[in-house]
C-alpha cells in the first residue's frame, strides 16, 4: 500500500476554517463547516499559513539541507559569521570615537551641543522604537498601533512636510512593535512584536505594505538585530534563551549550554560592528557578552544596575565598551573585556519604564530620557557630566536612536510622536 502523502479531507478543511477565523471571516468559516459536515473548530489559528509558508521556502533549499546540521544547537556557521581584517575595513574606527578611557584621567567636558527639533511625524498610538539604516539615509519607526514607518533622513533635514519624509507605511503585525533592524543590503526591514512574530518587509518596492517573510516564536519578541553579513539574526524574547535565526532557511537555534541563559526575559540584543561578539540584557538585572563565532557566553555582569532590570545595551563602535541603561535611574559605560564600570551617567529617572540610552554619532555624548519630565538628557560620554536637557515630548520617551553617520538623532514616545533632532546649523 502506498504511503499517504497528504492530509485527510477533514484535517484540511479544519485548517482552512481556523485560518478563516484568524482573518476574521467567521461567517464564511461557519458556512464551510455546515456545508462540509466537519466538526466546528472554534479556534482561530495561523497553522495553515505557517505550513504553506514553510513548505514554499524550505523546498527551495531542499538540496542544500541534505548536509543536516540539526545535531548542533547552534548551526555550523562558525566560519560564515567571522570576519577577516580585510572584510571589516569599512568598520575601522576613527580615533575620535571611544577607543580608550582612562578612569584616572580628568577629561575636559565637551561643549554642550545645541540641538533643535527639525521634524515630527505621528503614529496612532504610542511610538515604541526607532532605528537608523547603517548608512544613515533612512530610519524606521514602530508603534503600539502595530504599524511601521520608513523615513528618508535627507527629507527630514529639509524642515518641510512638503518633501514627505515618510516614504513607506507598513502594516502586518497584530501587536505592539518592539524593535527594528535594517538588513545590511538596505532593501529589507525586520520588525518584532508582542504578536510573537519577526516580520521581514521589502522596502525597495513601491506599494508593498505586507511582509514577505515571517519568523514565528512561542513568546513575544522584544529585540532583534541582523548580523553584519545579513545571513543571521539575533532575537531576544520573553524566554530566557537567545535565538539565532538562519533567515534564509527559516531555522532557529539556541545555545546548547542552558546554564549560560538569562534567568528572565531578554530586553535587548545587539551585535558589535564586525559580528564577532554580541551583547544581551535582561529583566534579571544582568548583561551578558557572547562570542559570535560559537555562541559561548564570555562575560556576565550580574546586578549591573543594582539588581534592577536592564533596559538596553549596545557596543561602542570600537567594541571596547558597552553602554547600558537600567531601572535604577542610571546609564553606565562598561569595559567589554573585564566587565568593570568605567562611567556612570546620573540625573535621569528610569524606574517604572524601559527606556534606551545610546551614543551620538561620534560618541562624545550619551543620550537617554527622563520619565519624570519626558525630557531627553545629554551627558559627556567620558566624564559623565550632565550637560543639558531637551524638551518637546508630552509623554514618556521610550526610545532614542542616533544616526550612525552624522549628528542627527530621533526620539519617540507615549505622546504618539516621533521627533528628529539635529544640531543648530551654526554649530554643525
């Protein structure tokens, strides 16, 4: 007898009705169950679309998958994601960036930068995240209204709505958008959400508003970051283990050593500039630094913020330092090699909300936000001196992100607004 190669009629129709319910076509699903005399499935699910999606894309790589690497908890991508010195020449760090800080040296504070508001755009609910493309030409924002916007930086700098800086508005999530990452090719934008999905959008083609690929998790996805090669993606979720996604083959891997996992939800994941290491933060109050080559945890900073949750982490451009923010109302600069705190940035209140800290482009300054007055705070990165505050938001500022190529930065928050800031033309 020939082995059955397809699902039974009842199983297929049940999948169809569940998918129809998920899309909101309840009456059509009801009619189908009555006409086909199959048991009524009250659950709405995406199982059918998930199966179709997996079958469509996995078949393309069937031949390549014959060399099965499933025995590894982390795929054998060791050589693929490591860089030679020649390959990372574009990541060479100018000396003006943070390359060495001597805690014993009395650095002279930098001049207070004079930033002004240049552009505002609005979501229909709280604006939750913002990220620049690596070349700084575009930025993207996400919202609790489940939408994304893609903006042209040059048009934001023109000070005019007539230039229409928002060049795309994307809809495909069903929950709050938590983080964003541009693919290194510049043609794809990834987003993650409380709906447990990572979605990939084509931002190069006009008129496309839906994702062309999705990666589904069992938990809400809090943070994502493409590897510099673009072949892999890090993801942090409400589970304690980090995820490595093979984007092309839609395969997910976790580290084999579960003892290295965080103890609670992961709040942020970020690669360093050449993909050799990555850093994660968690509600458990710890920061972890990992080898990008094999996924081994090489540094754990426990109680990084007095035992409070760590909201954000990122490497300096040189990779020598890690910047973090936490719910103890501080941001901190850490030596990435020995885990020692070099500078503490104080004067902003973060106790009840997860807010971000980041370097401005040349890393002379660190910015974050203050939940007590909705202001954006600026410190001298080397001395920790609080230099100034910028007002404008009328709700908690959830996210700040700096352009990687010039002085501008963006902020967004609970007032539904996304703001683009840049230096006064006289100062710049």
